[in-house]
C-alpha cells in the first residue's frame, strides 16, 4: 500500500488546530484477536474523542492512516466516510463548543517498526506485537489529533488471547472474558495522565515478564510506591537479566527523585525489550520500549552493559523532560532529547557503577554530533521544523548529542545548581503542559539571576561547530605568547558564529616512568575569534597542551605541532582516560578534515589501541580505523593498509587477555575489516568450524555470523554452508546474519536479486531490509557500479510508495558512496558527485526530507574523496 499523500502535517496546520481545540480524552478500543493469522493485514480500531472547540461551526480533521474507515459519528450525527475521509485525514464539519467523535476503521499491522509492529519469532513461531509512534505514528493505530500539544487522557481497551501479556501506559483496571471468542478477553486499562499521542503505547503477545517494586518516602509522610516490570520474548527468557535491569532502574529513580525534587508522576514503571525495533528506546510513560539488542543472548562487553544502562537512564529522564513537560512542536525537540542525553550520562556517572560515562559521552556521543554538525544540512539546536517529515529527520546528532554537549557547557557557564534549580521550576510551572525555548530560558534566568538570551542565541540558535586551536610562540623551552583562536561560521547563514567557551587548558608532561600526567590546569574563558592568554607567557612549554581538558565545551580541537607530535608518539602513555579519549577524538577529526593522512590515523590505532583500557573508546577507535581504511585512504594505498590492519587485528585477538572485552572487540573488528580482505579467511573458517580455538574467545551466535559474513563477502562461503549454519540456530540474530551473508556474496546475480527484493518489493521487515542492504553493499566496488543510475531513477518512487522509515533506510543505505578518486580527478568532478548534483538540480521540488538524505550522503562522499586527495598529496610530498 502506497503512502497517503496528505500524511505530512505542517506546523501551520498543527498551530491552527491547536488554537481551535482542547482535547479532554480518548477512549481507544483495539481488537487484536486476529493477530496470529499472518494473512490478516489489519485489526479493528475504534476511537472515541471528547474535545472542545473555540470556533463552533468550523471544520477540523482527525489523523488516521488506515486500511479503511467504516464509520464516523460526530455528536451523534453519522457522517458518510466517502464524504469526509480524505486519505489520512477525516474531516469533522460543523463542530459545536463541546464535541464527541467516534471513528471506527481498520488499522494495519506493520513490519516497518511504525505503528503496530507484528513479529513472528523464528525460534518458536509465536506472534508478538508492540507499538512505536514518534513522531506521528499513533495515527497508524487509532484516529487522533496527531500533534504533541493536544494532550489528553487516554483509556485503552485491548482484545487479545488470554494467554498473552497485554500492557499499556497505565495499569490494567479489569479483564473481561469474551463469550463470543473463548480463550480471549478484553483488558481495560486505567485512564492515563494528560499526555501526548506519540507517547501512548500498547504491548501484546506471549512476552516473558519479571516484576519488582521501588519505593521512596514523601515529604508529607506518605510513600511513593512504583511497581516495576520488564518484558522480553519468551525465547529470550534464558538470556534475560531483569535483576540487573531493575538495579539500574532503581538507582535511576532514586537519583532523579532527589535531583528533580518532583516525584515520578506516572504510576508504574515497566520496560519492554522488543524485536525489530527502529530505535534504541522510546520513553512511553509507564511502559518504556527498548530494542531487544539490549537482551544479550551472545557475549557482551562492559561497554554494551554501560550503553544499556545509559539508555535506561536517558528514557527515565524523559519522564520529566518530554512526558511531564512536552514541547509544543518539533522545533523544540531538543527540550526533551538534549536534556535526556545529558541526564543519561550524568546519572550513569553519578548513580551507577559506570563512573566513566562522560568518557563514553566524549568519544562516542560527541563524535556523532561532530559528524552531523559539519554536514550542509546541519541546523541550530532549536530547529525550524516545518512539517512532520522534517521532524522525522531531526532525531539526529544535533538534537541529541550536540544539545547535551551544550548543556554540559551551560553547567560550566551558569553552574550546576542554577541548571537544576531551573529544571525544578520548569517542572512545577509546566507539569502536564507544553513549552518552547522561551519557557526554559525564563526558568533558567530566574534560577541563575542572569539574562540567558544572548547565551541561548549563540549556542542554541546558530548552527555549525567551532574549531579551537592554540596560537603559540615559543623558543622550544618557554612560551612567549599564547592565544586561543576560534574559527566558527554558521553554515546556514554563512555568518561568523563565535561562541563563548568556558573551558580548561591541561598541561601534560612525562613522569620518571614515561607516563604523561597532568601537571597543571587553567580555567579559560574564550570568546570571539582570538582570546589572548597572557598568563602563559614565560611558562615552560609542556609536552602536551590539551585544549578543552575535562571536555567542558563543544568544539573541535586542533593540536599545536608539539602536542600533535606528543600524541602521535605517546598517546598510550596519557594516564587520564578522559584526556586520552579527547586526544583520540581530535586525531579522528583531523583525519576526517584531511589535516593528517588516513594512514597516519590507522598507524596510531595499530600502535596505541592495544593498550587502550576503556573498552567503549576502543570500540569507537577501531570503527573509525575501518572507515579510514575503507573510505579515506587513497585507493592505491588501501590494499597494503587493509592487509596490515587485518593482520594487526588478528594479532590482538590472540594476544589480548583471554576472555577480556578487549579481545572480543578486536575479534569483531577483525570480522568487519575482513569483509574486504581475505588474507585471514582460513583463520576465520577455522574459528567458525572449531578447528582453531583462541583461549578465551567464544564463537557464539553473534560472532559466528560476523565471521560468516566476512567469509561470504570475500567468496569463501557458499549457500549450502550458510544454510547449514542457520539450520542449527533459529534465532533472530542468526536469521538476519544469514541474510546479510547471503547477499554479501560477490556474485552479480546475488546483488541483482538483493536489489530487486529491497527496492521493488515490500516483503522484508525493517530488520531484514537492513540485513539485505548491509550485504548488498559488500564486495568489490565494480559489482555495484551498475546500480548508480538505477539508484537515482528510483528515488522519488521509493519515497512516495514506501513508509518514511523504510524509504529513508533505502535512500541512505543504497547511496553509491563507496567510491575512489581517480588520478587527475577532483572530488567535485567525481562521476557520482556529478550524478548526485544533476539529480538535486532536476528534483528541486522533491520532498525536503528526501533531498536532505541525498545531500548528506553526497557530503559524506565528498569528505572521503577529499581525504583521499589529501592522502595522495601527503604521500607524494605535496
């Protein structure tokens, strides 16, 4: 079924509807009794909406993406569906001051992760359902006014098999057997608090459940009691660790209860880990949903457990930032996501065993922001979101990680107590309401005693990233003059965008054993294009001067020459793990910008990564090294570079401490890089077939399929072998791994079939589509040269005929971005860049969200080609 043409609600339409309406309540009845019949495409959905209108006699529309509308009743008056149903909009004409609309129709089951997702477990054939709505897919399940500022109370009634677990935002009020369908019943839920449509949720299926309870005394002498629940598929029950999940949950509830001085407001706190999930998690109050990748059926590193804890705490922070107080429109998405990202790291560091959470934040989350903020499509943290398609694209590194980074800078600038005081005031003043930037700034100004408008303009309402560097004059021993130089241009307005940075400058020198220790640290307020540092005059020049020591601000840092030499010769000797992570991050930014050759970055990884003790940092560094090899190294240098890196990865698999996280991380890196280099294929085959055992390394489901994919991509595994491997492992992980391996085989017929299935059919679920795209993109580049023109020819059809989630995956994943710069060629003159430019020029009226993805992929390709160009020039002495 193609996408209905009027699904893309505009900000102006939402504002007009909000000005006219106030919604009191929804009563939603969902009949899921047919869910186990895969031949049934949809289910009965009935919505009763009670609302008032300030403009009697006017017409508004209700949103519903459906498989058919059966009846519409407005204030007791039947409306003919053929006359009032316009695609995904149902018109309600002749409104009164007080209204009740009753809409009954067929909603469709989904395999894209949007709306009511239906999944059949390959392990046991059981059917599972869950919902996912953000930003606007509740309308795929029930008729509603789909915008965040029309909050209401929701009461859900769900008909489903008796044997199923059925859950929603609120607790079950009653269960009523259905005499007409023995073995089935209706679960009737309590009404919710006033919340937005996009954070309502329903979970249904034979889920395995665990329970616990959290409680805290209240100031009035009472006690806050919160029932806890955790769910996963039955076939994952043996791998589920609810005790650890509940431990993090309780620690988070304790932390936020005290920090926010506002009791948890939504009754119960349940967490469901669901299959084929498009996100990391979603903050539905009372029932948070997570990707079941957080149920570790294969060996997981401590960094993975830390990531899960961070996500649990991120979503928990949303109970206040996002659910209790919600942005009016998606322009202010940052008001929940930036805050939750910051609070997830803060709570992890302060309330759990992962006190190193800010190291992970500096290396992984900020790395995401740095990449996003250098794209031509970057935007201010407070964005201009004109419609829902734009909102869908703005769940990005700016809204999350840059916003959180700027909040960390805000804490350094205004003080932690002022920030938390502002948050407490904000919750009290706007509970169950909707806000914008002005509302939080008012609370912040009141708490800090200073006008925050200028700070907000410089940090929240301009785009782009500052680059900071030290301008030093010295005689090799003493510093003569020093200044912080800031380069910052807003890529949207093309105006200078110098920001105030409160940061620290770290001095690092070797001790007697050769370790690089911080010997001094200075607080610096840098603003404008140049900030003089007279306090450095006459001081001894240290081995390493680290701008943004302790990672207080958001900026790229370029090393001075002496510091760069120290980092490239002694990075592993930096004793402080956060300082070391910052150096890794700066090196990678320099490689991306072509300031150092990709080969130099990879050499640093091979030399220093074996000593890296922070596993989350090691994971990022090895991923970056793979990108440097695959994309940034000149084609002429790549085979030798890749061969050396694959050999280094194998050495570390065998040399790392047996059973350590480092060993497992190197093994995963080996599998990833070996997809394009087969010198280690015999070793990988010996591992998967058990002929070679590396002490401490367990080749479980996850690692086995990573190895099989590498073997298949290099032509060292056939269909019979892959099918045999799947036969003994009917898990979700194995099914996706098997499909990725099949489509990775370097065979033109295989690539043609993968393309046909992904682009021209709707047979793949979101997870299996990802696996197909992943496999398709492996193999010799020449195999894919013939898909450049078909890619551009299909873009508009893909966007118009598939859901936005599936279309975005196809447009992003199939872009022909793995290209090399030929001798004498310029990056802008590369044929794929030229073809992209031609499409953009000829399709200026294509949807903005589609064009944004294409523009971003073009920029990623251009950056890679420029890095190749810089690498070639460096090797030739140019």
